[in-house]
């Protein structure tokens, strides 16, 4: 299993944290293409901990707050940042952005801007894995908000019924936009729902990334062997729903308390306390990561805009005619007589 | 296999069975497709032939059926999902319109979603407002989805085989009123090109453009127009609505100067509206009359067979419309 020692897990979480901080700055500078940007600060242990249990060939889908997951699966931060900036050098040539980023090479079947929209795809990927006897697991990452969507229950039911190599990971940051989980459901013990469908299910506290890794490994290996699983990772969304949201719907005292549950600082403190890493080495690591992410900002800003002609490309397969642009049609139609 | 006399339903089944024989990655999934054999019997006995791993009975979960097909198509399978009635399209619309249709584009061309969503629609079985609709307009309004609607036994087979070889998601809408229709099928004959309309009847006075079951209504009306009213009408079967073949129709309309478009779907913002707009733009200088729409009334479908029959175009209405054009 790669990246599963505490120093590695810390480094990956620091990369996610710093990436998110930088992408937030890109947004503030007006160089992010999307009008929407959802940061996963505070949720790093879920992304890094679960991805540490994944193997090459595994596939996954994410929600709209999925930068950290993709990064933890090996994404190139340059191409990620470029995609978020809407540049041709991004993973999707600027057409997907933050909420629709994907990379088939890394098994990323796509981030999704529809809450719950990416969940059933892993059931299909599970069917494919079984058909090909590839041994791969497919993992759906989503937030607690998606537990209000029927598609989650349809998908969990099918995965359990067919005993597919599938895992559902609910990153419970306590908020669906501005609605706290206890305002959205009478029973916030989310894994109980999955257990009711016959999935192996549990909740883990996201403070300690190693706890997340342990839970994820156990459940994912079970899924690989045909017992589909559900893992809820409890954490706290440190900032607003989207970059411009100052979270007026929650008390400052609650936020202060929530931000104490910081998986990155927790891992760092444990590294130093246990003697696995000196304070100075941790500082140096942080600085190295900061430089990497600064570079990715530079890469994104320097990238080319997509060509206008690409607008009609990839609606259909490249062997098919592209849709006719309005101007072309008008010229043709109005040239008569 | 020699040419055979068969039904629309059996032609569809033969297409599925041949495709599954030829390609191990083709799987079927949907409600009642396995042990029950399909609500309209299209997948009858396929589970015995190909096993429950490839002919998959699902719970009643339309959204996840389509979503599962999307994920399977992205990871190497060729899924054929069945939606028992097109009326259930609303349950699947996120997976179809936001996922299947947009994945290639959103992801910058990295991957397509080569799946087929088979379903059936239309009136004729007194099935009421939630089991009789013609919702092809919903599909046609979504870039990224191909749409095929066979009218003949031969096309039921050949268009489905072609749909299963397409690189993009295809919605394949059968007509519940055609399953028992008989016709000739030559499975080994080279099929007509995907995306090309078929001129089923020549006619110099008027061009009738339609698809699915209304093709048969149009042909019947054209016979009446010829024999009783001296009007010589061409009938064009579009076969696919995306791609939409205006090229084949344009010269016919330019020559005749009159065109009627027929759709069982409701008129407003429907397939007939789109066709009328295109033909009006493309053939404006040649038209003697407005391009006329004959479409479903802008109302829900009743259970009453009398009301149901007259909620959608009938051969009598087509004849009447043509006569008014020549009055």
C-alpha cells in the first residue's frame, strides 16, 4: 500500500491543504475560471486516508468538493490548477473546471456538480470490474448532503444486492451548503442507513488520519472480495460552502471549535511528538509543498486559453460531424434567393 | 441468416442476441429484463441464453439503472439499459442529461459513454397519461444524446445493431403499438446509413416527414390522398432524430413546395416544431404554404380509447390537413 506511513500521510494532507489555500487565492485574484469554488480544508484526512487504501486500477467518482481526493490519487497539481483556471493545459482542456475534473488514466471517472450525481457510476464500474475480473474497486466519494438524495439509496441497494466491489465514502463535514446535518435528518448516524441495505458500514472520526486509513483498508479489502462497504468520515468544513460564503448561518464559537479538529495539524504534532520528524524537517516539508503549489499557480496563470474552435469539439465522438454553429447556419439560410 | 418474416419485437430481440453473441462486453440491465423477459417481451429467454451476469434484473430504480449503465460504459462494458416506459424518463434525467450526455464534453474528450437506453413510448394501449407519452423531444433537446426511433421491422433490427456500435450514448425509443407488426428482415443485408432518413414513398405534390409509428399513419394517409384526392405525397421516415437528416428532405421539399411534419409528441416545443423551423428556414424560397405541423395535442393522454386515439395524429387528420393545404 502506498503512502501509508504517517510522514507520507502528513505530506499528502499538507499538499491538499496548501493546494486548496492556493486555489482559493487564485479565485480571489480573479484567475479562477469558475464562479464556484468549493474547498475541502478540514477534510484532508478523508481524501488522503481513503486514497491510501486504494490501488492502481481502482476507479472513483467525487462530489464538487473533490480536489483533495484527486490530488491524493496522484493528480498533477499543475494540470489541476490549470483546469480550475479554465486553461487548455488543464485535465479537461478548460471545459470541466473544478466541479467536472476527471482523468481516466488515474481512474477518476469524474467530479460532479449534481449532488449524488456521480454515485451510481461506481455501481457500473463495479460491474465492469467483476466482468473483467480485474480485482479493482470503485469508490464513490460524496458529502453528507448527498445522503438526502434517493440515488444514493438506489445505488447502495444495487451494490449490496449484486455484491459488487464498490465502496461508498461519505465525507461528513456536517454541512450541506448552509444546512447542518442535524437540520437535514432525524438520524445523523449515517452508516446505519448503509448497514440497513446490507453493506459493511461504519463511521470513523477524521481527526486522526491513521484511523481513517485503518477503517478504509478493512472496508475496501472487504469490498474487493465482494462485500460492498460504506464509510462515513466525520470532519468539519472549516470555511464556507463556496469561496464567497462567509457562513453567516453558523456561530463563530462553533467554527472555532470545529477548526480545532484539524487533521493536518494533528498529524504534524504527532510526527514531532513521536520523533518521526523534527519541527525543522516539518517546516522544510511545508515549504517544499508551498513551493510546489506556487509553481502550479504559475503554470495555470501562464497557460493558454482554449481555442474558440474547440467549443464544438467533443459533444460527440471525434469521428462524427460537429454541431453547426449559429453563424454558419444563418449564413447558409440567409444566403438563399 | 436468410431473410425472414418476423415481428418488430422479435427483430429487436434478434439484434440484442446477435450483439451479445458477437461481443462479450454487451450486457442488458433493467426492470424485468431477465426472468420476466421484458414488460413487452423483447428480452424473452435471453437470460437463459446469456446468463444472469449479462442479463441483469434490477430493482425498480430507474435513475440508478441509467447511472449504472453510465459507469459501466465508461469502464469497458457496452450496456443496454431498458427503461420500461419512456414516461419514466424524468426519473433518469439527471443520469441521462447531466451525466451520459455531457461526460465526453465536460471531460475534454477523454472518454465517451457508449451505452444504449432502450425504451418504448406512444399511445395505443389505453395505458393512460403516465404510460402513453412521446417524450423524444426531451431527448432531442439535450446535446450529446443520439436518438433512434425505428418504424419498421428491418430498422428495429438494423438501427439497434448500429446503436450498439455507436461511440456515444443512444436513446432508442420503440413504439408500443408496433411490437406485433410483421415485416421482412434481412439481417445480413447491408443496413442503410446511420443518421440517414429513408424516402419510403415518392410524391411530387407534398412531402410528409415523420418517424416511428406515424410513418404508418402517413403511408396510409398518402394512399388515400392519392386514390381519393389526386394528391401525390412523399413520405419520409427520419429513422434517427439525432443525427437529424435535413439533407435528404430539403430537395424533396424544394421540388414539391409543400411540407407537413408529423409527430406523436405534443406540438409545443416538440420534434415537429423543430422540423418545421428547419424546413422553413432551409426551403423558404420554395414554399407555397407554411410548413404545417401535425402533432400530439397539447394535453395529457386519456385512458378512454376514443380520447386517446384523437389526442395524437390519425390518418384521417393527416388527410384532412393535406386537403386543406390544397384547398
